[in-house]
C-alpha cells in the first residue's frame, strides 16, 4: 500500500540538541498524526493536526500541518534520553475514509 | 482518555492451531477498529478495517479466511489467526478510531512454532 516519505530514516544526536523530521506525499491529506513507538509496544499518539497551516505543541514537541496539505514536520526541542524510539507520521487521505497511511519511520537515538 | 488494550500481549502456539487476539477500547466506543501487522524494523501494515455490526474490510493481499475479524460490540474487536503457520509470526497491533484520530493498543507478539 501507499506510504508517506519520511526523513531522515534515522538520527543519532546528542542530548540537548533539537531534532527535526518531516513527511511528504504527492497526495492531499485531511489529517496528520505523529506517533512514537518504543520496542515491543504499540504507537503512542503525540500530536494530531486537522487544518492546513496548523501549528501544535505538546511539551517539547511541535508539529505543523503543511499549507499544501501534502507535508508535515515534527520538531523536538532539547532532546533527552527518553526521546529514543521510532517516530511515525500518519495521515488520513481526502476521501480515504478513516484509514491511516503511515510514514516509513524515523529512528531517533540520543547520545548522553 | 482513549485507552486501547490488547490481549494477550504475547502468545506462542503450535503450527496448525488457531489464535484469537482481543482489542478493547476501554473508555470510549469505537464503531471502527483497525488491525495492523508489523515486521521488525518496518512500519505498520494495515490488514483490515473492523466495523461494528458488519463485515470487516480487508486490504489487498490479506486472506479473509485466514484472518477472521469479529467486531461484535462498540468496544471489542477480535482477530483470529486460523491454522497458524510460522510465517504468521509477527507483531499484531489494533487501533480504535475516535474523532479523526486512531489510538493504538500495545500489540500482541505471536510466535508460531
């Protein structure tokens, strides 16, 4: 099935650094969601975006719904060791019902 | 709010047996739930959409007779892997739809020997 292009594929950063990752698509999305998944667990919702241009924060996390509705980014400020995990973007396509299209994931590793 | 549970969290079974996995929305009702499969180091792959009171909708390539889905109530969907084989070993995750968002369960690790 279709997947979103998510980059970077992996990141190895130092504690305290800011992190940025993004998702792009050739299709228009109505909703963008960002999840974090840790090993052996299900994805946990971080931020939900419902309108083009929307900028939403959740603690040190900030995400934006692109104006073209074809992209979204997630920023993490002042990273800490517990930020380690895989981050997935997911979107609901226009006319796609409630099904999610997932990004390929960004693996984040934080060095102390 | 928006808690989804799965049971069991892990299961080991012999080849040829059937395994049932339950997905429950604990604090909300969900007319639609979804079942995913995830292989190591890969993204989630949608298997089917589970609709309360009607037949599930399967994604292309997913055998409906192999993966039986029942959504008998607004808080419970079950996935039964029939006549399981080693290639069915995987991490199965469900989600429940609520207000344009999906909330995921913790996943079930299935190992078929």
